[in-house]
């Protein structure tokens, strides 16, 4: 049931055109990066050169920022962060065989080979490569400072050579293969052990106290589709838009475009949580914004009989990122892993505007009042204003036994924080979910293992995803309640290498965030300003079509 939107106050409707740009050079840790109220006025132009010596490193960091004020309370800063004295190279990394407990078709997902292994494996591998006439080096790798993972030594990796290009490294890679090993190419600029050569970042700051428009997460009316962030931004006449939460990419993992974590748009819950993971909760059109770990439960009731609904708008039996009770191989969240549920009930809302999944099981069609319209085989479409329940296994048996034509099925839903506080969604509320938490209560606090993006028992799991520099999209809130949305390009797009999760947390804290989380990243990372894509996505095909997005909408929208 859709609830009425209650606005916090009457808002001014005038949209302010883009202000003059200000170019400044700032230290990464300077709180001045976030604009204050004075920056809503037309800005003057000033150029300052500043270099920052990084403690413990023999490099000097330089940063150049360009600022735009899009409307009162909305600014965007574009930055280039550099370490001019750093020299990176391509190298050949020898990968160790690794146990895998996931299958996936996601191009951003972890692989079944490990870059880091034991000292014994590294030493044996180095000796064998030396006998083959190569000159390997063994490097130690430390755990990042996660809150819930081991500290200190993670393991060792083996590398051979330093080359200006991948092409130059191919002959060495072929020799490693001939010696019986599994090589890959690595750019040393992706390593946390060395400073990044260059990072291209965009930071949008939205002050709900002075911004007259609204902030909302959106799936643009159809949760079973993918659209690019910039296309949605243009359609909505958005000031700023960024990609949102994790979503399904491959038909083998569900319906492409549907979310793989909790999502709500215009107050309606359109996907369920997978375990307890970070979510950006946007309330009252963005006049109140917070980050919290959320769980969700949905229950179907007929009289005194009840059954737990395990999903919304996804394929029954298929749980992307796991994290649901009874899912195998894990009831905990596992990033980029597709789990299975033998007994599963899924609700489809009328925002699912695609053909319903077919297959074994039972389907119950409900009208807007919850009355049963039909009971039968799975398939067809969700009726306007109604919903559909699909069940497999014991869930199908329950529906067959309790859902009768012209009877009623009552559906209730509850969203809670991990502290147990209930989150009530109204029409002006939305949320997107990803993982993990980066900053909490003003402290860097990355719960990478709890949110399923690394696994201390399997160091290959999530290694490249979390511990190697990648494109990232980040969300945070500062102590004044301002929303911070940031992107960093990666994978050497326009020379930018990206952030590790640890670097992303440090960066958000440097911006003044007291709460921060990681949104979807990799090839999904995108920011649009006034409908124009401003970053450089890493996919070879260009900007990736994604699931949901977060959009900053002007008052006259």
C-alpha cells in the first residue's frame, strides 16, 4: 500500500544555473573539500599550488580540484590526485590454485585462482621458476585494516619482471606457462603497497538544509530492467546521479537488472535484504539521510497460517549474494555468489514489468486488496495494482493448501536495523543497498567479512574485489547531515587506478564523512552531472546499464 508523501517544509522552487567554476588545489585530508553555505554564492576563480608529502613515503602528493555549484546546497568537485614521483609497471603474477565455493558469470566477480598463497607455495614456485631460467621475486602481502578480519600477514605472491606494457610482458608470461604455472598480468599501480600514480575523483555534496529539490533512489519504474545512470539522469532532469546498489547481471543468476540486496523506491519495498548489509536510507525526499545495516522480513498469512516470503522480484530458488535463511551453500551474505533455496516463496510487485519466471511450483495472483484471483502454474505478468506469489518446494505446498480463489492472503513486511529499530517506509522514502560499511561514528570501521566481501578462510575470495584498486562509488554523511556521493575511476581509465576498500574509507573520512558505505563499483561506477556522464567507466563498451541509481532532482522536477 502506497503511503502519502509528507514534506518537511514548503520548498523554494527556483533552479539555480551552474555557477562559475573554482579551481583549487587541496590536501586530501583538508576538511575544506566540503563546501560550506558561502559556496552557494557565485564563486571567484583562484588557483593555488600545494604539494603534500605523504608520511612514510618518498613521494609528494598533488591535488587539483574544480568546483561547480549546481544549485543552492548542491556542489560537485572534480579532482585529480597524483603522486608524480611514483613509477609503476606491468608485471607477471603467478597464481596459485584456490578452492572455490561459488559459481558466477559476473565479470567483476572473484576468480578461482589466488594471487596470494602460503610461504611454502611461494618458495616452491620461485625455485621452479628459477630452474626454468626466470628471475622471480616473492612479495609479502598484508591484510588491510578491516574491523573483522585478521591483521598482519595475509600471505605471499610470486611475480616476474617489470615491463612498460602488457605486450612486453607476454613472452615472460608464456615462459611461466611453459614452466607449468598459471600467470596473469598485473599493474603494480593497483597494489596497496605502492601509492597510486593518479586518481580521478568526483565528489557531489548535497545539503538538505539548503537544497530545495529532493534526493531519491530509483529503478525508473521497472525493477526488471537495466539503464545507464546518465540515461536515467537525463530522463529525470537530474542535477547529479550516481549508480546505486548491487544487481543481477546474468540470466544465470536471476533476472538481469533486479537488485541483489534490499531496495525501496517511493516507499515501496521492491527487493529484500541478503543478510545484514549497508544501506543508504533516504527519508522525506532526502531531507533526512542515514546509513544503516538493514534486514527485512515478509510474511504471507491466511487466517492463522503463516509462511515466510524469502524474496521480492527475483527468481524463486535463486538468491544472488546469498544471505537468506536456508540458502546454500551459505545463509550469510557472499558477494557475487549465487545461492540456491529448495523451499522458496517470492513476491512479485507490479513494478516487475517483465514476464514472470516459469518452472515447477505454484503461482497465486492477488488483486490490490489481497484477494486471490487465480492459483495455477507459474508465468504470465503481474496485474496492475496487484501482486503475485510464486512458491517452490514446501512453499508451493503451503500456497496450494491455503490460497483459495476469492480468499485473501495478507502480506506484511518489516525492515529493521541491526539494533532492532523498525524502519517505516513512506512515499518520500527510498533506499539502496550494497557493502560494506566504511566509516561509522566518525571512525574507519570496515566490516568486510560480516558483509561478505572477503572471507578470512579463503584469501582468494574477494581479494581483487576488495584489496586491489578498483573503480568505486561511495556514499557518506557528514556531521552536518550533508550527503556525500563520490566516484573514483579505475582500471587505468584516463590514467586513474582506483581505490581499495581501505583507501575508499580513508578518502570518505577525509571528506568529513561520519558515516560512509561502498555502493556498487567496478564497471558500474558512474556519475552524471546535468545529465552528462562526467567520469570514465571502466567497461570497454562504455557506461554500463545498471539496476537502481541515486538521483538529485531539482525543485521544479
